[in-house]
């Protein structure tokens, strides 16, 4: 067996009530004047140098600039992000420019906190990349913080995390370690989401984020970034609608990955199983329901194929257009 595996350099604190350690973890990193990025006012404290509450989906450039200015104004020497993917994404965008260390406290199942992937939307296009400057130094997982998560948000953020696991399984630079984490992530989320088992779901999100953070992205994430950044579709909901069709697109080119997904879900076929699981959670299964216009599908396919990138099956405009059509109408993938 030959493999290359570069584990992430993040400290993870997991457990019920662990949010009580936020201040201690901040001080452990030598941070004295953190900027707190959150809408969870009950978790704010006098140890923060300032609070920024205006994080937005897809990390708009103007929001990043306002937050960065506040960080400068309060002489922040670190960032504490308490919230979902938008909040943690904003902290990453600030860190990309300032190199400020991040302590992340996720309150959804997005998994963003475990990756060095950043995103920034400017002029209707979302740019993404990887940089270790945006990787959280410490992540605190407290299942108590997800107990008030509305079922609809839990469902779509869970599908978002499952999509991370699916794509990690057929990544160009995947390896057995990452594949094991990804499969266990999908299994944990598939078991936990229907039962609203907070710790199990948060554990699955942690594994899914760690898996994706260790490998590259492919067609699924490219499509979601385009649909969000260029057409304003909600992030997690878009993952839910796209992942069954991205899996169907790659089914024949990544049979081992699809077998692992199916096994984790306890089904015969990964694409159909992903679609049925989303529907069972009442998570979105069509782009039309998210506000996508059918007239924009051609443009979405064009943007998604402008620049070459890795995917198990070659990415063609015609193939992507057909995928988007199925996702738009919410058509159940066919075996």
C-alpha cells in the first residue's frame, strides 16, 4: 500500500458543555484581544475586544472588508467564530488577509471548521482556494449548542456534511485513511439526523470536514459554489439538491466510492439513496424549489465548465447541463 496523508494541524475539543472552555482555549493560544464573530449573544463575554454580527452566506467581499476593519479598529489578535458555515467562512476570509488565528465553535453540521478551504464572493462570482492561514487552530464541538437547531437547518447542514464525505471518497488525492473517515461520517450522519442525535451528527460533521479538508474537491462542490456565488442559491440547501445528481454523474467512474456511500446509508444505490434520504429529512431535492430559474441553467453549466478541474468522470458542458436539469426538476436519479 502506498499513500500520502497530511493530517490537519487543528486541536479538537469535543463534548457536551465544552463551550465553557472557549475562553481557556483562546488564552491557550496566547490571544488577548479576540474579535468575536457570532449571533449567539448569550455566548459573548467581556473577554472579547469586539463583536461582529453580520456574517452572510457565500462570504460577500463587502462584509469581509467591514469585519476586517473592525478587527483592525479593536486591535484584534485573534478571531473566535461561533456559528454555522457563514460565520466560520467569514473568519477564514479575514484570516486569509490578516493571518489572525481562529478558534471555531460550530453550531451547525457544515464541517467548514475542519478545512483550510476559503471562499469569497465578489461581483457575482465565488472564488475558492486553500491556505493553511485559514485553518482553525482550535475547534470546539459542543452538542449542547446544536440542541436549538431547527429541524430544517439540521437537515440541510447535515446533507451538506454528507456531501463533503461523498466527494472525499472519490477525490483525486484520496487515500484509505480519508476514505474510512468519510464513510464513517456518512454513516454517523445517516443514523443521527433522523433521530436528532446531536452528538452523533456533530461527530459525523467533524469527520466529514476533516476528510474533505485532507483532499481536493471535484464536480459537486464546483457546482454548489457556482449556484451560490453566481445565482444566490442558499449554500447548504444547494448541497442537498445537487449531491444525488453529482453522485449519479460519477457513479460509473467511481464505483468503489459509490459502494462505500451505499453501505454507509444502508441502501443498494448511492445516488438514489442520497435522494431518498434528503427527501425523508424534508431537505430540498430540487433547484427550482430554491429559486433557481430554468433559463439560468445554461449559464450555470457554462460557468461550471469554464476552467478544467479534477473529477472522476470528465466534466463536459453537455453532461453538466443534463445534471443541472435533473437537479432543477428534482428528478430521482435512475439506477
